[in-house]
């Protein structure tokens, strides 16, 4: 999401963390999580917003049939639990660490409201973020409902390049150096890992992409 389920090229941790504000720094700590630890569950009280210092966090919910639905996989510099700012009392989703060295900066809603009240620029960044996330989530849901897996994957790559891509001057390829596993990507585009693997190999054979564990290349058409 400027990939459609991620925020734009802004490290929100650097902007929002109370460590950057003298009045809050001394009373503030970080929380550490291991892989599969939950930061919060559905129906938990929504009284904090969370910033990722390092690691990865999965955001999702469980359907009525008990199936896990992944809404986002977030990394360093991103924020989650933000609906608490708008008055959400109970969580409608869960947040789970998927990295063994995840470090989270929790910010109380009252603290965040105080920071917003005292800093107009800060407030505008918060509301811009919330608006973009809602807009991009809507676009993602439309893709999941109406597009096939191949289209969803290519849309994912075109959006992902805005955050992690750079052009290779020798070949003209768009090189996307990203932090996501194939399992992460499969979850985000609503398909299985085996299906994604088949799809990626088909696109590779068609010279549309190339890939290894650390990067994906969108091949130049020139």
C-alpha cells in the first residue's frame, strides 16, 4: 500500500516515538517480542498505539469459520493499532510478532492525543497516515475480491517497488530489495505459498520477473 498495504516512505517511528519528546522520554520503555508472541488479541482493550522499532508484525483477524485472514505485515518504522486514536474501544484484529527480535514502542492514546494537541504538523501526519491506510486497505480488498492471483501479485510488486525498489542502470530492471518471505507475500495477496511459487516461476519463465531470497526483479521491457 505507497504499496497499498504499507505507509509511504516515512519512518513513523522517528516521527512519533515519545523518546523524541523530552516531556515523555523518561517514562517510556520498549517491549520485546519473540516469534509468534501476540501484542494484542481481538476484543482486547484499545488504549495504545504501537510503533515498530525493529522486527515484523502480522495484523489480521479470524473469520467466523476460524480461518486466519491477514490484513498486513508491517516492518520497522510502521505504526499499528491506530484506530484507538479515533475512539475504538476494543480491538477488531490481532497483532502478532513474526520475528524473534521484534521491538515495539507502545504509546498510550492519551499521550498521543497530548502530542497531537501540542503539534499541528504532528497531527496532520497522523491523520494523513490513517486516511492513506483506510484508502489502501479498501483497494486491497477490491483486488482480493475481483482479481486473480496473478494480477494481485503483479499489483503487489508494482506497489512494493515504491518503498523498496531501485532501477538497475546496467539492465533497466526494477530491483525490489524487500524484507518479506514468500509465505508473507502469499498471505498478503490471499493465496497459498505453493500457488505463489508456481506463479513466480511462470512469470520468471516468461521473463517478466527474476527473483532470489532477497530480491525480486521486474524485468525491463526495452
